[in-house]
């Protein structure tokens, strides 16, 4: 019979992924407060907020991230057993690197440092402890042996021992921020003899070569965990949060970002600059400078563009603006909120609170196609898929020739869908119970088994990866693991 104590040890620690070793997806954590770092010949490990981050050591690519449900503080490497020892608010956690297995040993002290020996792990808190690695027995001790490898919280004295880190904080590059003098302080360091690893509060992870002083920097996630809006623009996915815009062009490369002092509502990418909206203003960035283009009468809800025009959806209608100019012109239906704009070569489609509209460029004519409120539009195989305001999907087929008007659209089977995306085969659906995909050939929904069955707010496809966004985490799953 399993004892109560063993049950506590096995089940007291909750993490995401739940099955770390076999789950195919990767969590994308925000740039947080890096509190502790250690390294092996193959990997660099860092604690950022409540995440354990695992980097490939030569490239500094993020290989895996694990989200703990409680505060974690320190990480130390046990060379004898190839384990990590991690302190949390209620336990000491043993993390086996080879299998990603986790075991926790309850302790209610605030641990200042971890000492790793041959047979025991030593814990320095308000009292001194030894933890038997083999049995898990925890004992009070009066003093520590001398031959230990210690992992401890980084102090100002530790940081100032490396004069080449002066002034001991970082600034964003001028083209990355509207607040160029914001300081990002060093929060953790780890010296492996050849390289010095530097963790920061909100600036990412850096590695210095102690001989040449050359440094590498990894931006491993978005600026903020509190994502307000996510949008795919061309080959980029933009994540808009209170701190600014974070964006991905390739899931195998580092994130890029632009910090703003304003609360951005929507974004377009043009060359190396952004067009952004906040409240009723449209602005363009030029390096680190924000230049106001136009001041609208109503709040801006969405932006779209083609080769010549920027389309502006507001709370009272649609407007257009020729690229490179600042004059905004009324365009199309008005006096209702426009939530989505989808320009095409010969037509423009817009979704709003009162219906779905089409503009025929050749005839300069607007028509109301559907009487459903529409908030998002995607395309697959010359068919549009519309996410209605009631969270249903409408399959709109009028783009195809010789269709009977009564069969130009189909309301697909209902379940709560909050966002849709497409690749060359299927329509992905972010739902209240996971990510599903709709196969037009079979008219059937299938679940993406290798993602959690939780509520997702957004879904996208980027470089053969499914990017799924929940209120807690951003998930990346290769499409080859969809089934």
C-alpha cells in the first residue's frame, strides 16, 4: 500500500507540461525575472518567474520550459546523479535531466542556498538541513561539510565582482523602445569558468566569454504574460500586451519586440517599422520614435492593408488611407463597428457587428453578403471561413463560380470557438476544450491530441507549427504531431 507521505511526495507538485518527457509541445514563457542559473556541459538551466528554462548550451536555443504551479527560487546541478535540485516555497524538488521526472520533498523553510555533496543535499535556511538523496530523509544539522558545490541567491557583491558588467544594468536598443532609458537590472549570474551567464529582470539571458568579453543575448519569449491581442500579419505573429508588441517570424529563432509607453490596440508591419493604433490615434514608428499619422473621431478596432492602402476599422465604420500619407477617407458601410478586414486582389471583405460585407473593386460597389456579426476571416482553398460573433464558424463559398445563392454559405456545427486559423489543409479552432481542426473534405472536426484540453483564446500557424495561446501560456506544437 502506498503511504500517505509517499502520496504527498508524488502529487504535491503540479507542472505544465504534465508529462514533460513525452509531451510534444513547447511552452513559450515571457521575459521574466531570472532568479537562478546553472549549467552542464550540454545545457544551461534558468529559473525565470515560475518556469524552469532548459537551453541548448552551444546555441542558447530554448529546448524546453516547464511551468510550476508555485514559486521556485534556486536551481543547482548535481554532477554525481545528473539531477537538478530546485527550491520552492513548500518543497525541495529533484528533477532528473535524463527523464524529466520530478519528485518533491516537503520543507517549509525559506532556503537561501543549496549545497550538493556526494550522498546528501544540504539546505541553508533559518535552520540547517541535510537531505539523503537515496532515502529522502530530512534531518537538522549543526554545520555543513566543506566540500560542497553551492547554489545561492545572487547578491550585489556577486555581480560587482565582474567589472566588465558595469554599470550592472541594460538598456533596450534605441530602435526597440519608446522609453529608451528604462533600466533592466541583473538578477542572477553563473560562472562556469569559461563563460559567465547573466540573468536579468525583463531583458532576457546573456552569455559573456570571460576571455574576449563578447556576449550573446537570447530573447526567449514575449515581453509580458498578460496578452491582450494576437494577430498574424504576413509571416509574423504579433503579441500585444501592456508592455508593447512581441513578435515571432520563426519558432526556431529568438523573439523580437518593440516596447511602447501607450496601450497599443493593433499593429501592421511595414519594412522595418510599425503602424500602430491606440485609442483613436494611428502612428508610425521610425526607429525608436513614434510619429502620429492621423487622429480619428472614434476608437480604432482593427487595421488591415494591401499594396496601396491601409484599412482602418473603427467603432463607427471603415476608413482607408493611402500608404505614405496621413489623410483618412471614409470607405464603405458606416455607423457600425468593424472588427475584421480581409483585402484580396479583386475584393475586400469586412466583418462587423451587423454583418459581413464585400467590396467589388472593379464595379466600385459594396454589398451585404450575410446578416451575421463577424469578427474574424480566414481563407482555405478559395473558400472563406468566418468566425461569427456568437462563436460559430460560417463557411462562405461565394468566391467560387456558379454557386446557387442559397448554397453560398453554410453554418458549421456549433461549439464555442474563439479564434480560427488555416494552413493548406484544415481550419484550426481555438475552443473552450482545446485546439480542434475542421477538415473540409470530410466535414468533420478532430481534436489536436498533443495539446492540453484547456480553453484557448487564439490559434495560428507559423513555419509548420501550431501556435496556441491560452490565458496562462503560449504553446508551440509542430503540425506533424497534430494527430
